[in-house]
């Protein structure tokens, strides 16, 4: 059996935040390293690698594919060295992961308390294996992304047969060296033997098609015709050779479907960029995907050919690239329509009738659109507490909350760093304990070393903006969850006068005479900010009281530092999934996969066959969710169980005993 408690050390039970940027607070999050804000941020938005509409700066000069083949082994060694670094730094921990997670958050801690359906809950194990959780992105055209074609597209301007034979091996070598600036020559001259206009035309075409970026002209030299090849862009091409060696007929961006296992989107793009020897910011995507899952999504990359990308399939483990096409534009965060999930809950205890009731309710009514547990971190210091301190301008507390020792599951070197900070309050000394300096803690310590302990605001500002904003958005999410639970407690699952609904992007109140024109699925609640209105019933006062208890003024959500001013946003309180289907299957071996992936189908594997009876039962469920919603919250509604890592770890540990 796969020992879940081992993989849980990396925060494996955080589930997909159904990415997107539909609401203003859904800011693109930037992943900085495994030791950053929470142990598991999988699935939150991120733009650290997202290219802007402008073309990025020049990446490193690319070598030919033969160099890339050598890089496969080289990057593999680098990755192994990184892994071994973590292993050597991290000592054997005296507590088990389950013991450490006793200090973690539960749903109650972040305002998640209510359910929609009256059905009786049952237990099941979520993400016992990462392959039990599969996410397929739904593109802006509404189509679900699948990896089903590994072929490389053919350019419209393919060279003719004559063009492939008209150049000698020596000609080709000289032209390739010229194209890649491997010699000091500014041109290459090829003498035309058996000179005819047709022959010259074929040579011109051959050079331009086989060596993009080179231009040609015909010259007379000592009474003989020569075709002279040269760089159209001259020395400018040295700055960015890809820009000047790309066929004009081809779109600038190669779009492809990325299938990945047990790696989040940013990590995956970092790996791809290492192998390709380019900067990560030439990649773009519509949303980030979870780590502990199998995910399928569309990626775009600037001026890297499908052939080079397809070559990575020979190098990479747990990745597959396919469905290549050339397009004019990159992808943009939030353009997706949502995600389709295939989830297996293993070892369920519910009867078939209970499962039927639960899934029928999910299909017909839906679930409360709470922000999931991964929004708030996994340790004893929730991210919303840091956000609250930022909004209060309590900068010493911000520093203390981020750096102080805390209970919970963390990397060994991060624990040592915190201990050193508590003992010495010396940022340079604490920083030396971190082998990975790019994490939030490392960046803050670097800022404190640079600006001093009396300028915490500037020190904190070294952390990338999107990570800083994640803290205050976590606080907004905490308030929203708490207020929605109170709204459902006080008024139930029906619209009431004073509730808010959206007309376009504008929130308006439901009046007494209009109540019957709306359903609970239309009702929205605000995330606190200076540009939102609040319901016209007692929940409005509850917002005010909650913020006042945190020493915040709901009427003044503007901050002295503009970045931390909250404008607010609106979020639907109930989400009804689409394309819901389910089946209960019996199985004996906990290790067997219970459905085929895209790669299984490409390899022609037959789908699993289930017996009518087995040692265990599993619920296999499929559903689609819009952007900015959490699949964990849909699963929570089905099971009526706490989805926090703390509770799931206890469940898994008990089952493994």
C-alpha cells in the first residue's frame, strides 16, 4: 500500500483551487519555493511565470537539439542534487506527520461550518493516491483539454524534395554555423553549379526554409553566380536569435497540452525551462493546477518549436506534451471557463442509498462556495492572521508571525531558521540556516538585513507583490467564509429581501416584491473592501462587528500603502457543479488505479474492470466547476467531513494502522 502519511509531509491533501481570476480578489499568486507562505498553495493563481502581452526579454541563446539531448542528463543530475540537498538538510523528525498536524487548522478555524444537504454523511479517503484526483482544464471555448495527439504539426512552407538535396553537407554545416552565430563570418557564399534560374530559385528556397532568419541574394563573383546567405537582422539577431530565426508564416506561440503527475504548474514550467535552457517567463497559461494530482492543461510558449517540445517527452518523467499548434497570441490568466474533475474517494462507508442522496443533492443544489483550506496554510499560524496584521499596520507583528517558530509540518531547515531567529533576532544569522533563499521567510530576512529592523515595511516589500497580497486576500476569505456561514444560519437556503445579486458587474439589493424572481444560486456576498456594498439585513452589522473586533474600520478599507487597500469583490454563495456523474466501484487492491488517464488511453491500456464485490468500495465522481471555486468544498458536501489536512491525516493514519 502507498503510505499516504509519507507523501502528506509535502501537504498533499491540499486540493485544486479551481483557478481563474473572475473576482478581483483572486489575484495571481506567485510561487517562490516549497518553503513559502504555506506548505501547500497548490491550485492558487500565480503569475510569476506568466508572460505579459509584451515579448519578454531575450532568453539564453539556444543551442541546437543535439545540445538539448545532452541537457536531459545534465538537468536530471541538477534535480537529483536539489532533492538530495533537501534530504541532507532535513533530519529525522521525532514526531510523526499526524502528530505534527494536531497543531494544524480545521474547517471551524476558518469559518467553514455549514452544509447544504440534509443527507447523512459518510467517510471516504481523499487523495489516498495522487492519481485519484484528475483535473482537466476547460478552455475559453468550453472544450475540456485532453492529451490525445503526440504528433508534431507540419509547417505550411515545408521545403520541397529538391530543396532537401540541393545543398551539400558542407553547405549545410556552414549555413547552420552562420545561423547560430558559431563563426565570425557575416555571410556564406554558395557557388551555383550548372547555373539556371530554376536552380538558383531552389537554392534560395532551400536556405530560407531550412535556416530561418537567413536572407539570400545572387551575386556575380569572377564571372560565376553565387547565392550569398546572410542575417537579415544583422548583429541585432545576436541579442535574441529565436526572434530572428522563426518562420514568418508560423504563429509566434506554440500552444500545447501539458499532462503532469504530482507537480504543480510553476514547478513544471521551471523544469521545462531548465531543459529548454530558456527563461520561465516565456511560458503562459490560463490557470495553475494542483501538485498532488494528475492535471491536463494548455500552455503556450514563445518561439519554441513543437519539435523541441516533443523531444522533451523522451527526457521527462511524469510529464507528457502534445496537441501542438502554432498561434499568434499567448494565453492569459483567467481566460479558462473552469476545470473538470475526476475524483476517487476510496474506502467509503456510505450505503448506495446514502451515496445516491449525496450526489443527487450535489447535482441539483450544489455546495457552499467556501474558500478551501489551502487558502489559509497548514501550520499553527494561518495566513489570514498575517493579512490582518498588515491591514492593521502592525508591522512588528507581521514580521513575528512570518518568522517565529510554530507547531505543524515544515521542512527541517525552515524549523532551524525559525529557531535561530527566535534566539538571535539576527536576520543574517537566520538566513544562513536556509539552503533555499527564495522562500518568503528568506526574502523577508534578506529585506531585514538590507533595510534594518526599524524599516519592516521596506523589508516586507522585497517579497513579490502577489505573495504579499495573498496574505490580505486570505483575511478577506476568512471574513467571507464566516459571514456566509452566519447568513445561512440566519436565513437558510432561500433568497431574502436585502440579499445582494449581480446585474452585470453591479451588485443590487433584492427587494421584497422581487424575492420570487431569484434563487439562492443568484445570491452573492461581498469580500470586504472600499468599493462594495453590504446586505441590507443583520449580516451587514455582523460584517461591521467582525472587522471592528479586529481593530479594522469597515468604512475605511483604504490603506496608507496603496497595494494593501482592499477594493473588495462579490462571490456567489452557492455553486452548482455541471456535468455531474458518479459510480460506486468495488476493488481489492488499494494500489490499483480505478480509471484510465489520457496517457493510459494513448498507450492503448484497457479500462479497469470491476468485480461486483470487493474488499473495499470507492466513489468515482466527475464534475465541472467554474473558476475560483474549490473542489474540496464540493467533496466536503458529499462526505459531510472536515477536509483539512489535520482531519484527513488522522483518518488516513487510523486506516493504515
